[in-house]
């Protein structure tokens, strides 16, 4: 998100050189810089004791491709709390066996995605209204179900060495 007006006083921002940062939107009235902001979310590869990968079908995202668990970080939450909450909300699976893997930038949505791997013991599904279908897949089948070249595919491949 790029600021054009000061969120405090409403004045139009100018571009001001700020050290190593270069030209930054700046409010001359409030004497404050406003750096561009990106949203933060989590992306979670959920794997059970049989090394199966849990994928979701969310028709509002894609009617053809499956996806990994993902969600926005809420104010006051850590990324780890978000990952655990999203897995429970979207799938009903529970675990605190969480490992940070890697971050990804999703330019289309100006979003920083923090990638995790969660190991669970296979339990009953309890899907949210956001989820149309849940299914366990072998690693090889899961790769084929994710959109080729997607962040989900990259993340699943990055998780492979920890599964």
C-alpha cells in the first residue's frame, strides 16, 4: 500500500530523500515518513503421520486447483498463532508441531506469506465455510494438484526436506 495522503492530518505527501531508503512519501506538516506497507499472512503445509499432505479446495480461489492452508495475520497475533488458528479453522486438524520454512512475496496482492510446516496426527475434518473440500494426498499427488509455478507448489517443495 502506497500512501498519497497523511493518515493523521490528511495533507498530500511529498517525496523526500531519507538516507539509504531513497525517496519516501513524507508529511511536511506532521514531519513523518510513511513507508509502503504489505499485508502479512501464513501459508501452511499440513502433513500427517503417514506423510500425506492436506490440501483444500476453495472454489472462490480456484475451481480447478487445490491449495494449502493460508490466512491473514490478525492484529495482536503472532505468525505462529495464526498458522495454528488457520489450520484449526479451515480443517479441524490440531497440532503445535510447527516449523518455519521460508517467506514468499505475492506481488499480485502485495502480501508477505510466511511459510510453515505443521505435523499432525490425522483426525476428523471440520471444514470452515471457506472450504469446499479437504483431502489427504501423497506428496507426489499433492504437487500435481497445486497450480504449477504457484507459491503453494514452491512452499510444498521447500517443505520436502523436513517431511
